[in-house]
C-alpha cells in the first residue's frame, strides 16, 4: 500500500493543490498556536498557515512521500516551519503537542482510520481541535475496490461511508463534532462525498 501511495505522489510534487476540500474558511487559529498538517504534500498550505500563527507559532507538516517532503523543505523556508517524513498511523510527536491538527484528502488512504484518529487525539492538547477534509463513500464500495491498492492511492478506494467515519471519531471521545462543508461528485463509477469536519479534544 505504502509503495502505491508514494509511487503516485512522487510524480505529483509540482501540483499546486491535491486537496479535496477548501479548509481556509474554517481555520480558527490564534497567534502562537502549534499546528500539525497531516499529509502536507509539498507544503504550500503549511506555508500559508505561517502567516496566521504569528512570530511564536509553530507549523509541522508530515508526509509519507519523501519527494514531497524534500520539495516542501526547499520551497518553504521559514523558521516556524518544519517538514517531517512520517506516517499518520505512528505520529512521531509527544502527546498534547498541538492546538490544531489539519489534513486535506489524506486519511481516506488509510485502512485503519481508527488508529489515525487515535493518534490525532493523542497529539492534540486538551481543548485543541482537528479540521479535516476527506473523501467518503455515499454507499459502501465493493470489496474488490476497497482492497485495491491502486484505487486506494487514487483517493477513492479507501473511502468509507460518512456515518461509519463519524462513528470512529465519536467513539474515540472527540467532542462538538461538526460537518462544515460537503460536496458530492462521481469518480470511477461511484458517488463520493468530500466532507469537511471539525472536532475537539475535551
Ligand atoms: C491527495 S494528497 C493531498 C496533499 C495536500 N494535503 C494537499 O491538499 O495538496 C495526499 C497526501 O497524503 C500523503 N499520504 C498518504 N498516506 C499517508 C500516510 N499514511 N502518512 C502520511 N502521509 C500520507 C501523500 O503522500 C500525499 O502527499
């Protein structure tokens, strides 16, 4: 799985945005905040966030694809920005480290979304929140699609129904979970939904 994902994204380091949602209208950031962007790609969104956190803020972008991280480090030089090669299933950060964890079109690639959200919960500070845009399936995808590494790398095979996705987040104990935006679109013969969600660590 990792190979298919990194193979695909190693060829897309030039893309301006690979996201499925527009998170900008929903960003609630205070000066001095510590932010983590999961699946930051070549770091353009992380670089934009630098303007919002002021001189004392910290922004960390994490991505699985080494070519993305290399590009992010070259293109976005700012002392508040750090780019880390890593996996959203094992975040290399201490608990209670971040005020906001954001992510745009990344968690759909995971076959263990519960583990990813447990990691988000662990690294968020109490009172901190996530802001996530992700791809969900309007109806459950057939097994041959949901287990196909190429479909998963192509941002649809790993999509699960929204209710199941929300139940994972609720069961972990996130509070004030809110759907902020939604857009339904066809892909590869299936109906998908790009959903923007926010939720808080109590
Ligand atoms: C659709 S792109 C989105 C990139 C960026 N968020 C944007 O909006 O332009 C998905 C990104 O997630 C990364 N990714 C996929 N699976 C990952 C994982 N398990 N851990 C960390 N990053 C991952 C990919 O390398 C890729 O850069």
